[in-house]
C-alpha cells in the first residue's frame, strides 16, 4: 500500500500550506513517517531542480522529493510505502532496527534545504571535537621540544637541565590522571575536558614569561600545563564510552588519538618557522591562544552523555543506547577500588601502559635533539623530519582502527583483536629501534624512526581501547589509573635519557626502550582480555 502527500510548499512571500496533493490521499504528517522531521525545510533555488532521497525507518520506506522553481518557490513531497510495497533490491540490509538508524543518519546526502551538518551523526561530532582537543594538546606539548634548542642556547642550560625542564611537564600530568578520571566519571566528561583545555592553554601562553623570570618559574609553568593536559585522556575516555557504540570503538579512538599525532606534526612543522620569524616566545603565544576558539565550540555543541543532548535524533539515540553498556543517568557514587585492583587484566593494562609510554615519550620529547646532535640536522630540518613519524602514526592509527573493527565485525573475539593489535604496537617499535645502531645514513635513521612510530600507533586499537572493553562504566578512572603508570614512565624515561646521554650514548637509550617493549608484549598476551570484567 502506498500514499503520497504534499508536506509543505514555499515561495518568495510565504503562503499558506496547500491542502491538496497530486494524488488523492489525505495529508500525512512527516513527523510520523520520516525520522528527519526537524529538517524537512527547503530554501529557494535560482533554477528549477528536483532532488530525491530514499529513507528507511523500521518497516516503512519514505521517499523525500524537494522541488524548486525559477521563481524561488518549491514543494516538499513524501511517498510512504508499507513493507509489502518496498521496491528495494537488498531488503536484508534494513532488517535490523539499529542498522536502519545507522544507514539513515550516516548516509544522508545533499538535499536542497537540508544542511549536511544537521544530519551528520552527533556522536561523530563529539569524536571530532575530542580529536581537535587532542590536536591542540600535542601542539602545546611538543612546541617545547623545538623551542628548547634556542632557549637552552640563550640561557646556557646543560643537558641535565634540559631533561629536567622536559620532565617537569609530567609532574603536573601525573597528579591529575586518577583525579581526572574520578572527576569525569562523577561530574561528566564535558566539564572536565573543557577545564583541561582552558587550563593548559593559559599555562602555554605564560611559558615565555616564566622562562624570563627564572628556571623555578618555568618548571612550575610546565607542571601547571601538565595538570590541564592530565585530565584530557580520562575525560575523553568517559565521553566516548557513552557516545560511541562498541562496533565503532576502535575507529573513534584511533581518530581521536591521531589528533595527538597530527598535533605533533603541526607543532613540529610550524614551530621552526615561527621561531625564525618572530622568536621562540611566539610559539607559545600563538599555540596557546587557539584553546579559546575550541572552548567556545565545545560549550555549545558537546554533552557528557547522549541522554543529555536535546537535539539528538531519536534514531541515533536508540543506536547508541542499544549498543553501549555505559550510558546511564546515574552518577558513580562509590568506586570499588579493591575489586578493580584485584583483576589481572587491570594490571596488564597498567604494566603495558608503562612499557609503551617509556619509548613513546622519549621519542616525543627527545627526537628533535637526536636529529640535531646525531644526524646533524639544523633546527628547521629537525622539526621537518620529526613530522614524518607522527604523520605516519596518524595514518596507521586509523588504519589499525579500521582493521580492528573489521575483525570484530567478522566474528573474531575482542580479546584476540586487542592482543594482536597491541603485539604489533610493541614488537614493531622494538624491531625498528634495534636497527638504528646498524644504519649509517640520516635517511635510514629517519625511516627507522618513522616505521617505529607507525607500528606503535596500532596500540590505539590495543591497550588504549581496552579500558572501555573491560570496565565501560569506570573507563575514565581506569584510564587515569593506567595512564598514571604511563606518566611515571614519561617522567622517569625523559629525565633518565638526559642522564644516560651525559654518561652513555643514544644506543643505550634505545636499548632500554626495546627491553620494556618486550616485557610489555609478554604481560599483555598473558593477562589481558577484551571481555567486560566490571559492572
């Protein structure tokens, strides 16, 4: 059975809605038939045109036709067919209600009068905003790794002092990992992430002032910056555990974490230019000011949970809540610390996070110095060549996320997928770092660094996705707990590298990282799981 009705018409001066349609049928309400009821509006067109769009919702087929005339007017028609009249070649695609909603929301294409941002999935708006926050996060973090070169020359800092300055960021970063997770899981991720971005942006802008005042002030400013960035990962994990269905988890987290890598690319690429043109303080002023732009968008668009968003389409809300086991209006009142710490998979996360971050943070903070001192690149070349590993990580993280989600959708267990991805994330960097002592050309050294970081990015679909797997309701707390161990690795590894370089060589630095990668591989494969262990 089929009906066709005129939903609305429009013309340069507004006129009353017509009461008749091209076919004899009573007027149907779009709000009953088409899930995109709030967006059934049209704008005038300078030339005659017609657009057709086919939607499926439940067991009804809705054809939306928007036509416009040369006079600027137009009409919106809807054809609604029952399930017996569906003229679709692949009806099996729409049997599942959740798949209906996914196709409806995700695959909408341009129709005159329907702005694409009105029908873009809100959960991916949240993901993109988190991505941009992490982009700023690493831009503000890595600018010091470039600026430290002219700063150390200006202030006559020794390698040990440079190592101290680089590690001071982690003092504050360490303090807010668990606190940020508790705060996010009890108050909401929107408030916590917004606070973090504003706090670290202010600290970034104040860095040149602190450096001129003296070393103690600079150490405090860097520690304060770490306080702001420390809450970012737990808050993000809390938000995405509520907004993103399980089948999209690896891809969404890979995209967000690739924001960190692209932030490193952006920071390392633009910092040398800004330093040469305007001096090293300009890096901190320009990068830090971008946080205010992000914060204004975040306040207007983000919500801690899909249940709090008044503009979320019902179909997308149903998709999210049906495929996520952590969406709840009830705040966490008591944290079962004893139960959490009694689980071997939790300790597998903690140990593996420590092993992973030791190597990652050393490369993050010391790579420009390695290129400058060992490969004899100048400041600009150091920044540009540092871009390649991080750009590779941004690409490979998203490739890894797609592979992981595809394997899960094909029936491979989440546990197996997480172990495969993290094993690549450990053994890949270990192998390529061992090759650095055997290469004798700068090109091969950069290639080894790039491949090391590229395989490291598969960890985003391994241990970094595992917090939401095993404890979705406590994912912020759990990430804060494991990342505390990761930050300790950053503090110890960054400072230790400065000490090792005064008494040893870069080969010694890389050997320690390789050893920890191997330990992490063993622990992860023995004790990790992808199954939910905490309610």
